[in-house]
C-alpha cells in the first residue's frame, strides 16, 4: 500500500477514534480488562465496545462481509498506533474470550459458509465469549492422548469426558472442544473438533485458583453433553489438523505482533528505576550493574518489536501464521518475564507485598503480575514445545518425539 494511502487511513482512524473513544477510559485498560467481562456499570466501556464492534475494528483484518474491518495488516498496524497514541484499547479481545485470537481465525479457515455466518459476526461484535477444551488431566503436552469422547447419536453428538485449564469456561457461551470420535484409530487420526454451546445441563465447570490470585482457569466436565452435527469444524476425524492450526493462531497472538490490550498507564522501566533506585549526579541510574542489565533488557525488547515490524514490512502487510510464531512467542515470553523480574528488583522491599496499606496498588499488581507471568512460558504450548517446533519445522532437524 502506498505511503500516501496509509497516511490517509491514519487521518481517518485518528478522526474516528477521537470521535468515538471516551476520554474517561484513556489509560484504564489494565483496570477495566482485568476481569473476564467488562463491568456493565461502566457505561462508557460498554458504549466503546459496541462502537468498536459495529465498526469492525475490534477484528480489523477480518473480512468485512462477516463483520470485520476488512483492513490490511499495515492499516491495522496504523490503527493500533493511533489507539496507543490516545491510550485506547480493544475491549473485544476480552469480551469475546478466545473468539478473536484463536477460534474466529480457525473458523474463517476451516468453517463452512453457514458456520462463518453463524459465528463470526457475533465474535466481531463481542457478543459471545469463547473458551477452548484442549488439555486433560492425562493429556497435556501429549495432547493427542485425549480421552474425551463424542459418540454419534444420529442427529447430534453425545460428549463425555473432562478438560482442564479451560480458560474462562465458567463464563463462556461457546467452547471449541477436541474430542475422540474414532476409538480404534491411531490417536492423532481419531480426533475431531466440535463447537459446543456451553449453556446446557450436561456441562459443569469448576474454577482453579492460581498462586497469582485471580485465575481464568477451570476444570470442565462433560456428562452426556450435546453437540450439534453441523457444529463440527473441519472433517470427521481430522480435528488434529484443525486443532494444531488453532494453536498456531494462539502463538501468533502471544508474539507481541498484535495490539489492542494497550492503552495502559504502566510506567516505563526507566521511570520506575528513577523513582525507586534514584540517579547519580550525572542523572544516571545509581546502580551501574542494574543499569547495565536494564539496558540489555530494553535492547532485547526493542529488537523484538523491530523484528515484528520487519516481518510485517517484508510480508507487505499480508502476514501469514507459521512456525516462525514459535520463535516470537518464546521471545515475547522471555522479555515479559524479564521485565517483571526487573520491576520487582527495582522496587526492592516495596516489590514484596501481596496486600495491605504499606504497598501501593501498582506494587501489589507488580508482585501478582510477576507470579502470573510465570505461566507465559507454559500456556499456548510450553517453551520446550516451541523449541521442538522450531527445530523440526524451521531448522529441519529430525523428529525427536514419538509419533502417536
């Protein structure tokens, strides 16, 4: 796209955002998006979510015929920049659960036209919250060992089994579930992907509390639950392919290549360092060792963001989800965890609080964020799994795991 055209779009995006984004929400992304659903009493937040959904800019690159924005990747990048400029954020990423980052893109690739018309517009508007039923108590990294069954009951499927770590299952409207539909086939060949209505008596959810405090994770139990025949995504017994593709979309969403959760008021590491550690008579961070490590991290973070920008530019705005997302996912996880560790070190004893009047809200959030951030190198496929993908699909090294 010509530079002039991008600048014209920038002007359009800036004008629309200034007319529609409530200034009362500026910089409040972390506060308002911390919960699994936006507080209905926040009328400005509700109005903003509806405006963004109606415009299609909550899913900017999705096809306009299904309710998306129909933008190119470069236009979406400009939109993100303009949102960051006024400290705006995309609430639909939260109100749709995993619908925007994972389920929707997979439906767009594998869904029938009827499935796209039925599900995509509601995801674009943030009207439906999606969760995913993948891992099981005995099928984590070896996901193909899953045992949840779907049996053919003529006009529908009957599902029985248990899933764990199903984020947001207790508040979700729909769930994408990997189930076993051929019980005699090799384990990867007998799996199908079902889209299930969660509002039925055959499904029970139990929240799992984590060390970081609030947690979206649940155990989910299917007891003669029902899935409609026309809600199978992809072909019968070909769900392993669909499920792997969805995980690629998940990793892409965790690379830092997409925005929408920005607009936060968090301070820079430089400002935090000056506040908690202090500076010398030359205006430099007083601790030289900490100064060096802080500089190293800031360089790594900048290199990561520049790599994403380079990939976007080289792809001429048409980025494709590939195994390269595993590299960026691991880099993003490492950068985020390193940042959290540095923040606690900068805060010193003030970065040890869990609760109480002796600590600010920012200090308590730093501790809980550090603890919660440990999961970043586990969810979406662990750090080690990403390294295996990189070794096999990018470096061309031989398979190092047993085939099922």
